[in-house]
């Protein structure tokens, strides 16, 4: 029989309840428990930077460039790809809570800009993840980070969103990373 990820409520409400008869917890129940407690995780990073064309000042959009799935450690229940390779896609069958961290090193064409990042889920910016910082000289990109916890279902995806708060000038994510860590919930 295949090992199955279960929800915590199933494990505590059905599989491992108080007062069970001796021997009622099977080896399969234990394998399911082990699979359930293995955290979904994955990380993607900018492997080739590209300029983000800012169409509207102060409006965040999905970051461009080429993103790759981190291979060490090997992702579990996360992948990249789909219609755009900047997506970090959840492939588990159970809806789960996930801690997301987004880190970026951003440069601007003019140097002194206020840039912003946020985390997008399924193509929409998660509003409480937006953060801003000022860039410096053109040759020194600025570091910025944000994080949140989201609930993810099968094929939900995450993206780094970027924006320019100062102008409609283009910005480049020189280095960027999305890190997803599943929580047993």
C-alpha cells in the first residue's frame, strides 16, 4: 500500500485516538505518520538576472529573469516551471501551511530609487508582504527581504514580486531566492 500524507486532524482524530485497542495502530499508520511529518520544502533562485520593466510606479509585478530550483537539498513537494519558470509550485495533495521567505538583491538603472518586493501567490501579491528600501549607487545592488505564512493547495504557486516606488524606471533582481518550508498543521 502507498504511504499517504495525512492531515494532523486525521492523525489525532482517527488514527491515533485515546483508548484504542492494543495492536490497532498498524505499520502502515506509522509510515503515513512519518510521511506526514516530512516537511514539504523547496527553494528557487535567480540563475540569470534580467531587467524588470516597470509599467506603473508603486505597483508590484512578478519578477522576471531565469529562476532555477535549488538541488541541494533536493526539493520535496515543490518544483519550478509551469507557464513561467519563476514560479515555485506546490505539488502536494494535502492543503498545507507554508512559511515563505523572499530575499532579493536589487539594482536600479539610476541608482537612487526606493524599490519594493513582496510575495505573490497564484499571480496575486500578498499585501502584507510588501516591503520597501532605498537603493544606492548603480553598481551596488540593495538587499531586501520579506516573509509570511500561507496556505497552499495542489498546484498553488509563489513568485517574487518587485516594484519601483520612486519612478517607472527599470530595476533588476541581481540575486533572488524564494524559500518554502512546509509546516505540519
